[in-house]
C-alpha cells in the first residue's frame, strides 16, 4: 500500500513549517531529508529509506521507499508530490507516469496548496488578532491599576496617554489632556527644568527629574518626581517619550518634619551644653575655689603632722578645678560665643595636641560675626568630633585643619596621616549602635544645607570635609522650652 502527500515550498525552494507534512517528517528525519532534496534541487528522486521511526513502533509499519517529483509553476518549484512505501519500491515507470501528468498535477496541487495556505494564513491572522486583543487588555489593566502616573507624548510634545492616576493627581481628565502640550497645564515645569528633561528623553536619554513642587489650585499642591525615557517603534525609531510620575508629597513633608525636629534637638542639645558649662564653671567652680582658699588658710596654721595632708588636699582640689574647667569648655567653649570660631578651634587643637602628642596645624580666615551662630557651632562640632576620632583610632602623628570662606560658603577640612578606616565598617558600627559620630556630623551639615564627605585610605589617612552655604541662616530656637512645647503638642 502506497501513501501520497503534497508539500509546499517557498520561493527559495525550502519547505515551509506550516503544512502537515512537516509533522510527518518530524517523525522520520530521512523522509524529511528526501523531501528537502527535491524542493532544493527541483529534480525527481527515487530512494530507499532506511531506519524506523517512532510511528513504526506504534503502528507496526515502516517507511522504506520514496518517490517524489517537484511541482512547478512555470520555472518555479512550488511544492512536491510524493509517494511512499510501495511493497517492492518504485520503478522508473512509476516515475515516468507521475512526470507525464505533471502539468495537470501541478494545477490540482496548486489549488490545494493555495487553499491550505489561505487557511493557514487565516488561522495565523486570527491568532495574531487574539494576541493583540489580549496584549491590549493587559496594558489597559496595568494602566488602570498602576499606583503611579503613566504618560506618553509624541515627538511634538503632545500627550497621547494619560492614565487614571494622573487624573487623580492633577484633577485633569484624559479627554481634556490628550493632544495638548504639558506647558498648557503646567507652566511651572520650566522653572524646575522638567521641560528640558522631556526634550532630552525625545533624544534618547533615560533620566530622572528632580523632585518638583506643584501648585494646581483648588488645594492641589505638593511634590512629585518622574522618570523619563524614549519610546521606540519596532524598528528602533523614537516616536515619543514615556514617563512615570509619582506623588512624593507625604515623603517630602515627613522629611521636612524630621529635619525640623532634628534642628530643634540639636539646638536644645547645644543650649543644654551651654547651661551645663555655665553651671560647672560658676557653681561647682566657685565651690572648689572656696575649698582651695580654706585649705590655704588651714595650711598656714597646720603643724608638722597635718601639713603634708593639707597640701595633698590642696593638690587634689586644684586638679578638680582644672578638670571642671576642661569639662565646661568641652561642653561649650566660651571662646566660641565670645571670640568666634578661630580662637575656639585654636584652643581646642592646642589642648588635643598637648594631650595626644600630635603636631597640629590650623589655617582659619574666619572673623568673628562673619558666620551665623549655628554654622559656627556646626563647624566647630565637626572639627571636634573628627579630631577626637583621630586621637582615639587613627594612630596619627599630625593633624591639619583648614577653615576658609570662599564664594560657595564656609569650607572646613580635617586631614590626618593615620591608618584610615573602611567606611563599610564604620556604617556597621553605626547600625549596631556602637558609634554615631560620622552620621551625626553628616546630619549636622546637611540640616544647614551643606555637603559632608569622608575620604579614608590606609596610605593617605583620612580627610573629612564639610561645606556650608553662605546663604544659610541661623535656625537656633529662642529657648529649649519651645522644643518641649512642640514635642508635647506632637
């Protein structure tokens, strides 16, 4: 019993993967090779096929013999007509018989193949339309449920997509926005440079805009941020830009509240330090001074048996007076309030240099009254904390401190020649609650609008730098009681 089948071919002579013959060929590679040879060469083929296919095992049959002739339309091979598995193979007579009816066979096969191709193309079209509808549905669901704004505009900067989140954020409906340009609704974008970000996205850049404050009227004001990038077609040509907008109003307001609270806490801390310094100097210092005078009087009237003891007591009290004075100055140097930043830094560095055996060098060009009090205090605390860290950990032999005012504001640098440290280890100690020096300095500087940086290596030591803007103004509170009232109100 022989079996026949028809296969189509592309213009290049290669068999298509769309027809049912390919499923048959997949079962038995030698058959597939024979069909491909006829299609590629355009010549008839009689051959014996060897081997067994998986189908043989299931059905108990085999495919052993093959006869195939090309089907032509003009000079072009459009397919193949093949017979398989005659009981004793195929003869030349079988081949001539097929070739003699070639033209009629070509017509019949052409009709069959065309119908088959049309059916296949229709199935593919329906499948493509279904996939397109599903993709459109997925996109619409994403657009509807997204918890951030999704915007698309074309190369003429006209809105093409405006999702429900953007309607909620701005109060503007999609039908009123589509086809119009951003500056028609949001003129404040030019103030923040966001319009330039849009144009850069149309040129192929992907970038994030800075947080901007928006005021849309009717109580709609807040902060937003966005990410913008190019929108390309299937050939990679830029046809517009895509933007994702997020409302960050609550985050900004929370940050503002935290910064305000931090300023008040730092101010209250400095006020408490000043208060304790005065108490130590005026109250305890006076008591110890009175004890010293009494001991001097007692020393003048002591005999040989008590003289040495009284002298020891005087030495102890004098040492306590010196310790109290140092504690008072470390809490809040009176020099900082009375004479300004440079004398306070010089006193502190001389004191630390003598204690730790360090070579200290100070370059300071800041005059009294040239800086706001909170900037003076913050810069002194940065130097104080940095030098204290050097003494405790750096194993340095020298420290250089610079405090200069230039066009950008006050710039402070603390450089040592110690062993340095790893920033990751410092952050780990901070996270574990073992240290908060670097974080505290960083926060002090940033609360005043400044920049703080630490650069540390084992070869060069550590460089701590802080820059305070010259437009920063004092944020000190009038009294620590104000902080208490604010906290109680919160």
